């Protein structure tokens, strides 16, 4: 997962989670409601324990 998990966002308007990076372009707005208001999701790596 690595880089993809670092780009997860939650839309501040409709609340869905989406990635700000696709394979072809950078996404700066919610794919559903087109809102640019979002919160970053901090993902902590668990490690290999």
C-alpha cells in the first residue's frame, strides 16, 4: 500500500473516503460531490511484528 495509503482523504462535505492520487492524475476534489473541503487520514504503519 505504501504511497496510496498516505494520500487518503475524507470529504468534509459528504464524508466519503477517497484517494487524492489515481494512476493517471492528482485528484484535488471529492469524486462524488466535487467539494474541495477534506481532512487527511493519518495511517500508522503496523510494522511486521
